[in-house]
């Protein structure tokens, strides 16, 4: 599947949705689906294409429901908590995909759902994997040992997505780092910008002012 509408001036796809769907403003499945519908409609429906693409990539992968839930919980700081609400991760992705498909068909009734098969550049994949592993200890410390929103297994889940789709893995990594306020150095921040550029992402996707950059940190 192609990757249309990648430059919208905001974070895109699943990572973009995760940024905007936060509990307690969204505290039920029904309310969550209303937000999904609203976000899918953004930019005259353009957002729906990238969001659908991300959902299909994960649904067509061997990623477990629990891993999907972990990635979602990491990005939302457990504030829209699929686990607490009793929502299966893969079922949640399918419901998001259905909403996106419906929105796209409002403009293009002939739209056909295709299997999402990302093109994976090995060098880029390894660059994303290196960033996941490099920040892994700090991210695991921030998530698994958080005082009131603990979440284990974030780094292994991200590593699985690297092999499926480095682009999505990178965006989900950034969302987790931002949500849990993981301190990063200016050097890491610059690497994130460069890697985002290599992936064809706009700077607005990488830096939405949510990073916790420490000028005196060496990492």
C-alpha cells in the first residue's frame, strides 16, 4: 500500500491518533471511537489514509494483541487505557480501520482495502533499531518503573515493529519517549530529526514540542 498524505503539518497515522486521544477526556470505547472518527476526518479525510495504513500494517503482522495494547498504552501514558476498558488491542485496531475505510469511501466509493506491505530499507531499519536500543534502558526505566503508570514490555514490542515497518516503529518510539517524558540529549534530538528526514517525515512529525530535552545530558 502506498503512503499518501505524509506531510500534514502534524504527527500522522496511528502515532498521531495516539497523541490526541487521552483519558479522562476520552474515557470509554464509544467516546474513543468518536474521537477516531473526528481525527480520520481531519484535512478533508486525508488523515484517514495514513491511519488506515498503519492499522493494516499491524493487523497484517504477527504482532499479538498484548503487544498492540502495550504500544498504545505507552503512547497514551495509559490515560486511554485499553486494558482498563477491556478492549482487545487487535480488535481496537480493526475498529479504527473500519472507521477510516468508511471515511475514505465517502469520497471514493470504489476504494478497495489492500494488504499493507511496507517497503523496508535495511539500512533505515537498522538505524531505527539502533535508536530503539540506544534509548531502551531509559525508556524501560521510565515505563516499567513509573510510580503510578507502570508499563512493562515497551522496548520488546517496539523492536518487533522495527522488523514490520521501521517508519511506524520510529513514530511509535517517539510517541512513547514523549508520553513518558524520557530525558534525551540534544545530540539524540538531532539524530531523531535526521532519521525522520531519512524516512521522509516532516519535522512537524518528529518534533511537536513534546520532547524532554536536557542540554547537559550525554546519551
